[in-house]
C-alpha cells in the first residue's frame, strides 16, 4: 500500500511509468524500513525474554515480517519492473477514492486526547469493578473434562450443545487413539458436571463416555505474565532508542504513548463490553502493539520528509500537510486490514470472535492514535522540554539525510 500510494503521487506529477515505479520504491523504502525494524525489535526482545506462547508469537511475527519484506521489495519490485521494462505494462490507472484534504489534525489534538482519556478512565473503572471476572479460564484455571466416542466427533455440534449454557467458545481439543475419538473441554471452575450433563442430553446419539474430569491450574501463570511484561517493557525501550536515533526524542515519546494508548484502550473496551481476557487475547494485544507502531512510523516518515524538504510554513502547517498526505494510505490500509478481520468476526465461529473483535478495536484505535495522538505529542513534547520548533526542524533535516539511502542515489 505504501509503494502504490507513492506510485500514484509520482504519476500525478507527470513522470513516466518507469521513472515513477523506481522513485516510488525509493521514497517508500524509509517508511518500510523504519516501520518494520521497530516491530522486529519488539519481536526479538519478546523471543529473548518471554516464554511459552508469547515466544511462539514472536517467531511467527518475525517470519511474517521477513516474508512480507521479501515479497514486496524483491519479488514485487522485480516483477513490476520486468513488466514495465519489457513494455508489457505501459499504463497504470488508479482509482482515487479519497481526494486530497486539508484538515487541521493538530488543532483537534487536545480534544482527541480528552476523549481518549475519558474512554481510558471508563475502561479502567470497568476493569476494576469486574475484578477477577476480567480473566478467562487461561488466567484463572478451571475444569478439564475428557469425553470419548466410538465414531468421529463433530466439534461444531459440541459447541452448539454448549451454547445454551454460555460455553460455545470453550477450549476444545480433539484427538484419536485406538479407534476412538476423544475431546477435552476446558471450562471455568466447578462447571464440569454442567458441561457433561448438557452434552449428554443434547447429543445422546454420539455415544459419549466420560474418561476423566479434573481441576487444572491457569495456563498463563504468574511467571509467564511477568516475563511477557518485562519483554514488552524492554521492547518499548528498544523502540524509544531506535525512533530517537532515526527521528528525534519527541517522535519516540509520541510513538510510545500511542502504543500504550492502543493497548490499554483495547483492554478497556473488552472490560466495558463484558468480555474475558484469554490466552488468545494476549496474541491479539501483541498484534495490536505491532500494528500501532507500524502505522505511527509511516505517518512520522512523511512528517520527517515534510520538515526536511525546506517547505515554507510553520511546523504545525507542515505537520498537518504531511498527515493529510498519508490520510489516503492510512484509511485504505485500515480498511483492507478490517475486511478479513470482519469476516473472521462474523463467520469464524465463537473461538475466533473475541480475537477478531480485539483486532477490530485495535485497528480502529491504532489508526486514530497515529493521527490524533502520536503527532500532536511530538509538538507538545518539543515545547515542554524547551526546544524550539526551528531546532526540531534542523535536527530532523540532519537525520533525514541518512534516513533513506536509496533516495540519495
């Protein structure tokens, strides 16, 4: 999306397709590099310090980022370049759904922060009021009941049977051994008798037999939670250092505040909606953190470009103009991300519903924060530490010279 938005801009300037493609990749490189390196830093620290499923998430995230970079920057660029160079592609038409805007985003920053603060306080109050009810079986422990049947077990049928008692999204594991099919159902404490009775009465023809029932501890123990929080804290520190090195301290502070805002807002919304935090939610929150920092860095890159371009105007005017220039990309990227997530929410079943809901909230909040939270904080923090906007512009201009080596050639 970054590359195609740049390509649209270059073609609008009247450049030939070959030159436009080359320039688009060069100008998009700094955004792609900075956004993905910040996410990779977090993934590396999560893999180093965290354990269990969080370490698995870090591996998946790293592989996904590397695969995405390879396909976009190597495969995609060479394929598109080959079509253009050989004359098989002579013209590209792009639909411009979102026209150029001139919205004063920084002027609305204070109001946006007050709205965010109100929602965060409401979420914190709901979280405090609900207490242990915020946490699902993975955090609190629960009952584990194992059932066997002579034939194949339909998991969907089992979930439908559990729906009337509110356990349609229970963790169910299936296995086969010795010609028999087994399912293990994990539910809250002191509910195994209710689950057994409900399944036996609702689907008696399956021939279920209880193989065992036991009380188990939390999947997410104190040690796992502690190591994950330490890893996330170190990841935030790594982002702070990297963004300061590539941009400036004010940008780093804005990025961290936006990241924490998105994570806390998602958790708060879950409390307000009466949902439980589960092991799946841990993955969703980490995904949201990655999306948040990625989206923020893309906006920051355009602001850096605007400040370093020597364009006339105040810092506020240049920052507003830069945010407006990325508005089309930001909205289109969020929309494209939301389409499959909405499909998961409506058609993915009970197990994936909470995960997809968390991602939906995170994407919406992340898009909002990258524009209305992260960017105004850059300006406010610069003023709070006594630095002048001119000094900010000078420092950004100096760092921009090394930010994108491809564009310097």
